């Protein structure tokens, strides 16, 4: 690749370097770096499976160029929490059965996280609007709606976990 | 390979315009259209100028006369802006049904204008506000009415060395209503089948001004100027509004595609124009 | 969520600590923390990247295929065409299929000469990187000479139509005859005839097909892939010309299947390339590849002719079904049979004549999809029931009530299902739950309500072999292991097995670990399809766990010196009921068994007794082991000027026999409601001369979060099913009645029916215009 260059990406709080050409998307770069929790669903912004937070804002990583992300904080679903220290959204998705096949879950949770930064006490319709770019084929969105609502409550109680 | 391109990431407008002055570079704003087109190879840019780091292009302000929106302002920015809610309520309605959250976070006002799609959701509202587009180029700036910006399907008057830098519109007259409706095949994250934006203002019980903009029913977003003229200066009645709606439908030029037929689109123009005008007038009265 | 207890429910046969509760699934944490590895998430050192070259017209002769330019590209390692396929003539046997028409319509791995559908694979590329593979794809040159194709099944049945393969385009035919339908229709007070059409539907699972294959040190081809059926290893071995024990499928948690990953998708491509190159190879489909890479739901044309008496009795029914089978056979004969068996619905019809034919065209091939033909039939019969009630001027629910099948009645094939038939209860509860109209009709927006009842089988066709095995073991610390070949496609299939083992062995769910979906090391349990997994593998798991329980309680009874039925297993403890002082941990008991050579593991098989095929002329016999019954009710608003529909309420009532995991059951119902609503309103794969013109998820429109109402689930438990604890199933039933309920609600709202799904705004506007026109002509 004639126009490849090394870029440093800060992913879930750690700097990682990857040599990529200009047209390489953040999705491809993240997956090549082993962050396969970021899912590839359509590569054109129709499904939201690849959503990550870039400086706290949810973006489709398939529509974001890796080069443009140098200097930004990138957060994937694995950066939000883990089994030892789960994010309230993750707890709520488990407890309320919001993950079925689970392929949309990483993007769905990230999109919900980005949205709950702005709206801390959302209505059903707020949540529906925030998640309309995240397709799910298994759940009918009902339990996802419940989980996001419940997580918002947990987050308000915790005073907002970052 | 064919999807490859050179990428410039200038920090300033001046640098961006410098790169664009080669006349064969493609500006990249939110990327939600261009990168999709690159992937499908509908677009094969040699050189891409990413505007993400250019300062001074993002923000919403009121300069005393006009609302000014920087071209890099995102759709989400619009949704959160009290200024927009006040000065261009139809834009909020359009932003609410604009794709999904991630695309709203990335997609920009300038990008939506520049993609020049007849189905671009922000254009009918902006046209109904008489918005103007400011272009900066190596040879200087110019400001043109959005209504004169498009020349055909995906054709606009921007020269390759120019960038859209801002969109602005004057405050609506005191007694005005500005509305938008998007008809699509589903509610969330949908491509427009037909959209309509209207502005009506009233003075002394009469229609002082009318703007009707139609999306996805012609090669580009269009104003329905004859129906506008029909209404201006009149006391609006249901009959007059119906006539205007019929005229709008007669004058648009839709096509058949996977989403809907031309016949249905024309029918919907008539329904929606009539409906929005009536609602707007009733709110004014 | 409501659980209705009917007095005739049998008592639970064990004390329930697990079963029926809404428990977090065992697979949930990995999915929300991002640690679950799906098939496409695996890589290997030295692996190659594959892509597939596909035909860009639907009907053609492949005149020339030149891969030399592509092969010359630096980094391209191998390119394979049909000439390189090891056993091009291997045909998968479709048992029960009538091949009298000579239609030999199995699909080749790669097309050699004749292109029969748009997207048919022509060549496989393996390269050092994705970019190079993609670049090579564009360098492959091929010349296609278009051949007249046929894209409409009705056209394809006419004399002189191009024949896709063999002697005839009619590739499968099924008949059901009972009584004398013709005579009954002659004597009917009213005859109501309507034709209904359903669209191509795409599964649109979020995970596009992906896999990784390599040849290991034992010369075994390992394929890590997302599939609903790991038993395909045999067909793959046949296709690449190796013994069956030289192919191993290591499945993964599947990112949605719905029938779309039931046939082989990219496994054969991977296997043949891994063998040819000797290197690991990886193939990930793009969304565009996925859309042309697996079969769609069969579009059906269903003509219903119903004869009724004035008192509301259905005296005769004549049904004709035409299914578009597309370019290749796949599972069409079975899907067609499901449609035929289901076509009278959950109603008693003594004089019945069903003729169903599957017709080859140059459209995308069609195969399995949740509901499997029965769902399309329901979309027709439940609309027809409403139309008949309208002619009779009867309340549609009361009309149904006069004709319901009830427990103990035979279905269309003459078979009496062993389980309960609670259609009536489900319809009444769903309709009661929907209550009065939400708001009075106002302006151009009208409110409508509709209901639909259904019958959907669970378990595989009775004339096909079906067995399922599961292994259960108790570890020395009291934890439990379950091993089974089950592919979990997102519905919680493996978690349900864990719950069953946990219930029987008296441990909490977090003490159970499951190993699944590996054709070499987990016991084979059949495909995750046909709503069979809980029934078949659930029974096998229960059987295995019970055998262990019997041995363990026997030993514990000895230790405590009490009768064996005095022993209780709960919360990881084994105790005597009569004397709480007598207890030990399950781990301690396991150690005693180890020391004494008492086995703590069991491999059990559940086998479904194989029946004769149905009578070819009358269709009489046993088609399925049992059926699920239920109903769905919907309330909509319809804008009569623009045709826009909003689903306001969606209420499901299903008798699922017995809940295993209540949250998972609700999840299936809610997802089915979405999938069915999309089928009714917005989802349609559109083809123009066979070419897909809706190739993305922005053109193929499944419902988003903004399109879905909350779904209310009413779960009835007759405990009459033949699955574990009296369970039936819910995977397919969840979708079956949804679309006709939506259609009936729309017809109720606007006073006219749209006979073709999806019921788009445009079709609604057109139907209303026609209605106005004909009203104008009449006056």
C-alpha cells in the first residue's frame, strides 16, 4: 500500500499502533487489532452493529476512517465494563434478557451509552429514536427498551458511571 | 486498488481550500454518504480532503439578523439547539427522523446539502426557510440561495475548488409557522419517499408569505413556486389550499423506484402539501 | 406477561427450582461484555482471505471464464472454478421428494456452464489479504450469454416456458384430500374465493455468513462456521471427496439464523479451498454477498375457495398453492408440504382438497425460513376466515369458534396430535387483552383491530429420521457439564439445556457449563430448525440428567439409610426429605461415586419414531409429531390518505406446553412479532428479471425500534407437549399468526382488503381508490 502509515489509536484507554492505508475504516482497523467485539453487519451505516464511542459520541465505525481517529478516545463495548465491573447497561441487558443472538448487542449498548450521556431520564420514544440506527432481528426491541430504561435508572442512582 | 485514495486532513479552511484548488479533490465531512459511495465504487475519488479537523466550521449562532449554521454542524447538533428550535422548527422535525443516532452524530448540514440527493432530509426545511449557502473558494466567497443551488440530479453549482462553509437564513416573520413531514416506508432510519416542508406567515389575516419545498419528487429538492404565489396575499380557505396542493402535485416530477411509484408520490405531494398548509394556517389563525 | 393456569394442567412432576422462570441466560454475559467469539471473529496465523466471484445476470450460459489476469496479481494464491471441484456430480438426497418430473435441481458448488440465478457463484479466490482478494475479483473476466429466463411461477408453469432444469418446472407437488370437497362446495350456501400473495422474505440476521477452515495434523478439514446444522459435515465431505470422518464442523454461537443458515452457505467453499491451498482460509460475506448467498422465504400464491353453510359451518375447502422455488430445489419439497398441511388452519374441515406445487424460476432460490410455508399459509387462511365471516355477517371470532379443532380432533392429514389444542383459549385471551378501541377514528386516520389463530408443527417431519443426543456429567466439585451438538442461534437453545440439567440435578444455573456445536466432540443432536431443539435435545438432556440422578440418589439413599424417593437434590445439596440433618454436598456425593466406580456421566438419545411418508394422493398420515396452537391480536392506525400504518398494539397468546425460561420465551414471541410485522408491512426482496434490486438493509426494510410497539405475551401452559416437562415449542409459532393479524387489522380499519403482502402504504392507497371507484360505479 503506497499510502499506508502507522496510526496510534487510543482504544479503551490503551494506545495501540496499526499501519493502515487512508481508506481503511475504523471498523477494519479495530477488528484487525483484535477488537472483534466490534461487529461487522453491513459496512454502510444501515445496521449499527459496528457502533463505538469516539470521544464519547456513538459513531458507526464502518463510516469512520481510521486515520481520522488519531488523538481520539475510542471505546468499544468491552471498554465499558466487564464481568468483574459491569456497566449498568451490561447488567441490565443480562438481567432483562435483552441479548438474544447477541450480534447487535455491542453496537446497541454503545449507542445506548452515547445517548444516555445526553438524556438521563429517557421516555420509551426517546430510546426508540436513539436506537433506530441499530437493527435487531431477534428481540423485537422490547427487552432492549426495558434494559436501557432500567440502566438509566441504575445510572441515575449511581450518579452516573462513566 | 480502486477504493484507495489519498487523504488530507487540514487544520484550517485555508489549507483545505489549498488542497481543493487542484480541482480534483473530494471534500469529506461526516462521511455517511461519501464513504458508502466509495465502498460501492459509485465514487472513486483520487484525493479526499477530510474536514473533521478544520476549525470554525461547526456551530450554530444568531448574528442579530440571521441564524448561521456552520457546514460541519451535525444533525445531532441541530436537535440539541434551542436556537434551531426557535428559528427553524422544521429542521428539528427533519433531524428527528434523519437516519439513526450514529449517522446523526456524524452527518453534517453541509454534507447533506452537498450530497445533492433529492431525498436529502434537511434540504426541504432549509428551502422553506429561504436559506442561503455560503461557498468559500480560492478565488473568494459567494453566497447563493439554496433554491438556486441545485441544477439537476446530484448536480449543484459548487465548483470543485469550493467548500460549503455555512448555511444561514433570516428570522421568520413574527406570525409564521414552519413545518416538515417525511413520508417513508418505515418510521426509523428510513429513506424518504416524499417529504414536504412549508412556511406560512400571516399578516392582517392574510397569507403574507408562503414557502413550499418538496423532497424526493424531482431530480433535486424543489420549491413549488406557483402554489406559493397562489397563496400569497390571500385569506386561505380550504378550497384555495386544495388548489395549491393540486398544483404542487401537478408540477412535481417524481420517478418510480423500489420505494414507491411516481403516481403514489404525486398523490402524496397533494395530500401532504394540503395537510401541512391547512395545519399551518389553522395554527396561525 | 400473564401465566394462565387451566384446571386440566397436569401437576409438575418435580419440584421446580429452575423451570419456567425468567432467568438470565448462560450465554448473555459473553455477548454484552464482548467476549463471545462469533464464527467471523476467529483468525489463524498464515491464513488466506477468500472472496466469491458471482454471476451478474440471472439466466445465461457461461461462455468464458478467464481468471489468468487475477491469478497474476501479486498476493493471489489460488483461484478455483467449477473445473476444480472434486466431485461435481454429488447430489444431496432429499428424502420424501417426488422426482418423477425429472427435475434434478440440486445446486452445483460453482456454476460450470449454465447460470440459473443472479449471484450464482462462478469462482473462488484466495489471497494474502482482503484487499488483494477483492482486487482480484475485479480482474476475473467472464462472458455470459443471456438465455431467456422465467421469473414468475405462473409463467413458468405454462407450456413453452423456459425449463430451468430437467423436464418440467414443477419441482414438487403435494396433495391432501379428505371427504369430497367438490360435492361439499356444490352444496354450500356460500362460496367465498380469494387469492393471497406473499413476498420473498430475507432472514436479515445481523451476522453475515462467515467461516474459517484449515486442515489439521490428522488430515481433517476443520470448519469454524456459523451454521444451524453441524451435520452438514457429511455433505461437505461428499462434496470434496473425502471420508465423513475427515471433516469437522466447529460451530459457534450464531448471530441469528431463522432458517437462513440451515442449508450449507459457505462451508463447501471453505473446505475445498483449505484442502487445495493447505493453508487456513477465511471467508466473510459482505451484506451484499449474504443477500445473494442464501435462499429466501418462498413467495406463495394461495387460492382459497371456502364453502360455508348459513349456520357458519365450513362444509368444504379447496386450496391451490403455487410456491416460487427459484433456481434450485433446496428445501422446497418440505416447505411445500408444511404449507399444504397447514393450509386449512386450526379448523375442522371434513371435505378438503389441497393441491400445492413448487415451481422453478430464475429467481433467487428459496428454502427454510422461520414458519416454513405454514406461516405463509396462515397469512392466507386467517384472512380468508375474516372474509368468510363477512359474507356470513357473523362476528369473525364466533365464526372461528364454530369451526375450531379441539383437543383430540384430527388435523388435515387425519392424524390426532397428542398435545392439547387450545386455539380457542388463546384467541379469547388475546382478544380480551386488546380490549376496546384505543381511540375513536378521527379524520383520515382510522383505527382497526385484527386477530389470527394458527397451527404450527414442532419437531421434524415424521417420515424423516430424527434423533438427538446429549451428554451430562457431574464434576467432583458439584458443578455440571452438558455437551450437545446443538447450534444456539440466539434463542437460548443451549441455556435451556443447562436449565433442564440444573433442574434435574438440583443445582443453580450458574453451576452448569455447556459445550455445544462441534461435530467431532459433542454428541450429534440434529439441526436447530423446525422448532425441534427443545423438544428433541431437551428430552435427551433430561433423560441423561435423570439417569445420573437415579444413580446418585440411589447411592445417597444408601449413605443416609433412607428410601431412594426420600432423597432430594436442591441448591447443590443432596438431602433426606424426612431428616434435614442427613445431607451432603453434590460434590461430596460425586467423590463417593468416583471412589466406588459409579458413573457420574450419561450420554442419552431421544429418538422420534419414524413414520411412513404421507399417502401421495390423499396426504393422509402423520406429517409431524405434534402441533402448537395460539393467536396474535393487533391494533393499527391507518392513514387513509397516505396509506401509512402504525402498529399500536401487538398481543400474543400461545400455548407452549411448558415454559423453560420465561424471559427467553417472551424474547422469541417479541422477535416473532417483529419479524411477522415486517413481513406484513415492509419487507420484500424485489427482483427485476431475477436481479436483486433491494441489496442493502436500507432498501430491505425490517422494522426498527421506532416501528415496534411493546409486545404483550400471554403464555399458556397446557403441559401437554411431548417435549421436556410437557413443553411444546415457540421458535416458529411466534411468527406464524402475526402477519394475518396485521392484515386483518388494516382491513378492519379501512374496510377493504389488500391481498398482497407486504401491505405497503401505496397498496393501501390503491385499494382504497379502487373501492371508491367501484362504489362510484355501483351508485
